[in-house]
């Protein structure tokens, strides 16, 4: 969950956007970065505002204007004039006002934590020390684009099974609520006892038909409760812990988290952020188990251990990533090789998701077909028995 930490730092009182499991952890992240914490809040409404500001598009346009030779203030003025909504103009005008007061661009960004995340601010701050603001912003835009493409790939792969499951549920409810009660009237005048399975089916159908609105309301309530549960951080954390125990899925989740972690650390390193600082800033991308390993790895790096050895010792290095990191340490390009490791694992994860959905979709269709087939067989079972008796 994203928290906003009000803290006292070298630039005065600032607001930091921190990804953490709870308020205490958000406070610890700020203290580790050298800030004195004044307060911690979870800005629900402001997060929605950030979603409405097209951060990646803003970054790409700003990079294009900087590469064209415009100064930072001129580029921001040009972007403010072309913003289609008042929210975007307000964000950029606030940046311009802070810059005119003589403060650096990173401080102007940090003053709006609901719009510009911590990684964005850190990337700009590092570029201010080393130069090359346009290159740093382009690197962040590419980083966000890669993450969004991976998430879109996974979402697209899972969308069809979810749609199939929803349609199958509606078909089953239609059979139970409309078709089954109609068949029950056919057997009402028969002077014979129906099979046990058929009686249960007809009683369930009558119950649903007699309480159709209540059933519809219950289905809607369950759907809303499921969506709310998925969005709840505590529920997601519990589901993640259960998924980690599933053979095969747990290892894929670990690889997914590590790939995001490698790509984030790579972006920060290539932007000039020190390794230990990059590790602390990327901790929020890992689960509880990996985060504890990261704390130990960061301590080892502070004590002079190579990053590859610290990662391997604390369970943060896959076989591919370890080899890449060793090569990166030898060549002096640790960030670039970590990016390659992340790209490799992204492709591997994408292939695994595609294979999983290809296997899961037929199994799901088979399960739905079996349920519908069982309902049909139970509806016609009295007819089958009657035909057998007549023979």
C-alpha cells in the first residue's frame, strides 16, 4: 500500500510516497533514507488523482521537448499550455511555481507525492548530481512501459478464463432458476417417486425461482464482496501467502517479484543512485520473506560484500540473475546486466502464463460442461427410469 510520509530532510519538510505493508514500515523506510519522520498517512483520494495524471505520457513529452533544446521551465510551460484537463495544468503549474522559487526540480516533484512516486523523484535527484535529466526521464518512462506491458500481458491471459467462468455461472443459474422449475411441472402429476438426485435438483430450482430477486441480489453482493476483497491489502497479502505454498506457483511468484526488483534497482543504478540506497528504495516491491532477505543483503553490501554474493546468500538471486550480476560486477555495468536478467525472467514468466492459460481454459470448459451436463441428466432421469420400466 502507498503511504505519504511527512518528513524533515536536507530540502526542508517534504512529503514522500512510500510503498509499505503498514505505517510503521513506511516510517522505517523514511528513517533509513535519512529523514526525520513527522507523520504518516494513507491518501486514498489522492492516489486516485495520481491515476488521472498521465505520468508516463507527461514524461515522454517532457523528454522530447528537452531533446529538442528547450530549457526545463520552457518545456514545462509548453506542456502546461497543451494539457487537456485542469488537473494536469494544476500539477505542472505547481512544478513551475516551485522552480521559480529557486528550488531544484526533484524538490518540486517531491512536493507532490500523490502524483510523482518516490522512484521518479529519486531518478531526477540523481540526474541533477550527474547531469542528463532527459536521459534519466527517458529511462524511467522505459521502465514504466516495460512493467505495464508485462502486467497487460498477464491480465490479458487471465481475462478469458474469468469471462468464461462468469458466463458459465450465469448459464447454471438460468438452468436452475428457469429451466429446472419448468421441468418440475411436467413431473408434478406423475404418481411415482422421483430419484433422489432429481428431487434435490427440483427443490433447488424451486427455491431459486421463488426467490429470484434475492438470488440476484446475493450474486451481485458476492461479486462486489469479491472485488472489495481483492482490493483489500490484507486479503491480497493472505492470498499471496497461500499462493506461495502452491507447488510451481510459489516459484513463479518469487521470480515475478525478483524480476520487478531487478528492473527497479537497475533503473536506479543507471540513474546514478548508490546501490544501498537503491536496495532500500526497492524493498516495497518484495514480499515479507524476500524483504527480510533484502535487509540482510543490504547489510552485507554495506560491509563490503559484492552484490552478487549478498543476493545469493540471502535468496535474492535466481541462477540467471546471479550469472548476470557476476558479469556486471566484473564489467562495471551491474545495472545493465540486472536489466537483462529482468527481461529474461519477464519473457519466461510470459511463456509460463501462456502455457498455463492454454491448459486451464480447456479444463475450465470441461468443468462447466460437466456441471451443465449433470443438471440436464438429473432433469431427464425420471424419464429414463419411466422408459426403463415400460420396457
